[in-house]
C-alpha cells in the first residue's frame, strides 16, 4: 500500500459524500441483496475495523483481520475445527464456507494476537488456557465489482494475520455452539489427512513451533 492518504471521516453524511465524490460508488445499491449499508461501513470506521485511503486516485477500503486455524492430532489423522454455519431460529443450519476455523477484524489499538484471542472468546467461548502460534502475515488486493461483495463497487485491500492453535485437552469438545450477535454459531471437527493441501498450515506450524 504505497502513496496512500488516510481519510478522516466522522459521520455518515461525510462518508456518503466521499463514497460518491471520490469513489463514484452507487451507494443506493447498498443495504440490500446481501450487501452492507453505508451505516455498516461508518460503524466499522468508528471501531477502527475499516479505513478509507486514496491510492493513486482510487478510493480503497483497508481492513486487517486475524484468522485462527485450530487443529487436533488424532492417531495418524488430523482434526480441523470448522464453522459449520449459523443455526436458524426455525431449525436447520445456514452454511458458512470458510477455510480457517475463525476470523475477526482487527480493531483500533488492538494487536493481531489480541484480535485472535477475542475471536476465540467470542466465537468459541474460550477465554484463555491456550497458546497461539503466529504463522504468517499476508495482504491482498480485492478489486471485485460483483454484487456479492460486502460493499459493492468499493475496492478493498485486506491484511491477514494467520495464527495456529492446538487446543489443550481440557478445552476440547466434540462441537462448539456459541451465541454471538443474535445467532448461534456451530463449530465441528473435520477429518483432514496430514499430507493433504488442507493440512499445509499445520505442517508449517510443526516446522516452526518450538
């Protein structure tokens, strides 16, 4: 992210003006069909979860997140904790397709590890008693203009801090169900072969752990 300029935005009217004036973004299309609203983005900016920059004349939303992969060796195989989905009020599960166990956006004045630990607490109800191994820090530019984006037509740049956790026996459960933001998150273990592509982060952890 070179030649960036941070935009100070304090209210929703200013944000709407910036998105329209500098980004040429049709914000009237936000807030429906799965897209988030201008109010949602303003809340993220207030919490320090999102920032807007001008990059070579282009308006870009910048976010940083911490992801945690949780593994459990079992004989010659591995178990990887995955979020199965959100439990619906009327029954059934709304699937979540995510490679890592959990993910949280980094907030203002929060370290990447603090973000990861908050994710463990909020999504799994685990407040402590575990160790995190920092695997890598990656960044990527997502300039997708499809309606499936959280904020359609707004380019985004995301920084990801990747952690590995091997849960102690005292914290292990067959599955995890946690209430968060009005819905029930359901996590279950998935069997993974140690030499598979999916297990690459765990192999990297084994090579780098003390």
